[in-house]
C-alpha cells in the first residue's frame, strides 16, 4: 500500500509520527481542508503531468490552478495531466493520495512558488485519508524537488 511506503520513507527521516490519518476522506482539497480544519489554500495538492513520455509532479497551493502559458514556457509543452487510470502506474500512488514522497523512480517533482506564502502546508501521504504538516523547508527537504517553479495562478472566485 502506498501509505505504508510513505510511512517507511518518513520513518527514515524521523517524521513518521507526524502523519495524520482520518476517519473521513481527504482526497480533494476541500475534503482535506475540512478534515484538517484549515483553509483550502494550505493543502499542498500534487498534480501529475506527462512531459514527453516522463511523468512529473507539481506540488501547489490548494487555491491555485495551472497557468497554461507559464507551464508551456517552463516545460516547452502544453500541460497534459495524467489520466485517472494512468496516475498509479506512472507515480506509484492512486488519485486522492498522490504526494511527492515514496514515488516511482524517475518522476521529477517541482514545487510551485504558490506554497511559499505559508509557514506550513499539508501534502497527502499516499492514501485518500492522510496528510502531514510540513514547513516549507521540510517539504523541500522531503520532496527533493528538481526545482521551484512558477506555473500556477490563484483560482478566481
């Protein structure tokens, strides 16, 4: 199970005890915010894309969406999200629990600048009912990103 791989990963970092599991689903930004009693923007959602034949992950604030022009400028291709049925095969986590931890070899992780406005954020931990609170520095250390990117914009109300 993906959450067990993530739990083992965090065990090696001494952070396993900080993983939270819920009785309710945290599979979407809204559900996660409700489970954690925080604003949706602090949910660190992980979006999965194909760039050529390689999968990448972009971790962004919960109140953002991909800015297609910025994405194309950064990755030299149109944003193409993985299909529901492809996510687990490419990433190693199912939709609803996708996170940048304990992922398949060769998947590049990018952290979006939208996260930097928070002291802590809540990424998932490999299941649709889990999360961990991390500082931005801890997220950077744990996710091992290829780089920080600016490819999102705040959703208009």
